DNA sequence: GCCATAACCGACCTCTTCGGTAGGATTTAG
DNA sequence: CTAAATCCTACCGAAGAGGTCGGTTATGGC
């Protein structure tokens, strides 16, 4: 698996927040119930999202979480990276402040890294997919397919 | 990390085999030495490559491994999949015999899987990158950059 | 002021995988 | 026969995944 369930659960959580129209916060408990996910585990995940500045929290009774920005402005690379850590195809890849990627094997006196070309392409493909998808798209996609499902069930009944 | 060092080491091993021009087999020991990788670990990896039909082996003295097909016909999706197992962005994705991908959450009576769109795109990006890269490309890329490095060292001396 | 609600925080626990080692069995060229 | 090589199985320490638990803090409603 490329990603763990941290990304899966976290994205589901974000979509759930994105569904809510108003600006009133959503409690984690209701999200956990809706998605049938363990509340205590979601707490860890939402903490990462909060530290990444993707959601804001209000404490106390009737508190909860809401998106820090409109869903259209939230791209999934930020979400997944917040949850899974740096997205790189391989251990030896790290971002440099100025440049983009660097393979740690290249500093060796040895011959050049034969895998670099491959991982660059993989990196590009993943980045493009993640950065090119907004939370708003996922929200729309899920509500749309949900309504078609309801229509199917309705016609079957 | 998207992939573990299994993919890294295994690809390096394949490139090393691809470098060799003749049809005489290359011993794992020489590969291990050239790439400075532990021999006993490479044995595990090359076993997977062999079972996947990517390399052939000849036992006994002067034995070793060689590519089962010309490097131009070996695409990296087969190599990485042999080493890492099924490539899917998420646990709930599995290939069906007829169709392409299926999310296991969709069979639930619950609302549709809100993450499917995202993982489909990621899957597509990775598949495209892996399937669109041949071993021959990596061999050429690494030998080319190696020769330029030699030129630099030569001019510096 | 109390209390229910909910965010916060850190410790812990089990299980699997990763990366690697070890020891042996088997095959083959010279 | 022997050295070189593939092959095979078992093991092992460290790390991460996927949670659980208990407690602390903040806040709205009565």
C-alpha cells in the first residue's frame, strides 16, 4: 500500500467537515459515528490536521472542528502530507530549500543513482494527482454518488 | 515513503543486470559488491524477481542471473510489483479479474466512498509513471550520467 | 457554581513489516 | 573433489501501524 489508513481516515474526516454547510463546528464524535471510525484514533489524526493549519478547533461544549479555509482552496497534497508526513517515493529523496528533489546517493563518489529517473517520474505523478485534487471536488463527488445511490434504492423499492 | 528499500535495491539490481552486455550470467556477489548492498538480503529480493519471471538463474560455479527478456521489454511496474506486492494507494483497493479497481467500502449500505476519486487519480499517476518507464531507459540514464561524471573528474584531475 | 460536553495530551499495547543475518542444502564448472 | 554459486528456511531487533485508555482543560447551559 502506498498510504496507510491515516490518509484514508483523515481525508474522510476532511470531507465530512466539508459537507457541513454552516460555520458551526462539528464534533469529532459525530464524525466518528458517521464514518464508523474510532473516536480516539481520530483525535490523533485531527491533531495533525490542526497543526498543519487545515482545520480550526473550538473547545468546550458545542465545540468541534471546521475547515480553516474554503474547501475549494484545500488541495489534497497538503492534507495527505499532514497525515502521512513527507511524500517521497523513496528514503533517499529529500526536499532541499531551493531545489526540488535530491538523491542522497549522488553525493557518493560512486556512479550515479540509477533509480533517480524512475522515482522522479513517480513523484511527479503522485504530486500531480494530489495537488490537482481539491477537497471541494471530493465533497461534490461523494454527495453526488450518494444521491444517485439513494435514487437507485428508491427506484428499487 | 511510498516504497521501501526493497524496490530501491531490486531496481538497482535489475539495472546492474541490464548493464552487462553479453549473455553470461552475473553472480549476485558481484552485484552486491558493485552496489554495496548486503548479499544475503539481495538473495531474498532476487527470488521474488525470479518467481515473477523477470530474471533467470543458472546454478553452480560461474552461475548467476540474467534478464529473462531484453531490457527494452521490461517495464518498471512489473519490477516494482514483484518486489513490493500489489501497487495500490490504499488497503481497500483491490483489482478485480474483469474490472480495474474496486473500493471495498462501496459494498456497504453506507454512503459512497468519498476518497475513491482521489485514490483513482493517484493510482493512475503511479501506474503511468511505472509502466511508462523501461529498464532500458534506466540503464541508459545511469551509464550516461556516470560517463559525464567521469568526464568531470577527468577534467578536474 | 455545576455539570455535561468536547477538545487536548501522553502513555501504553499488540501486531505486522522492514531490513538484515545465519545456516544450511543443492547444483555445477574445473 | 572442491570451490563457487544459487536456493531455502528460520530467526531477530527496530520501527511503524492502528488503536486504547486515562486524565486534563475549556466552555456553554442550567
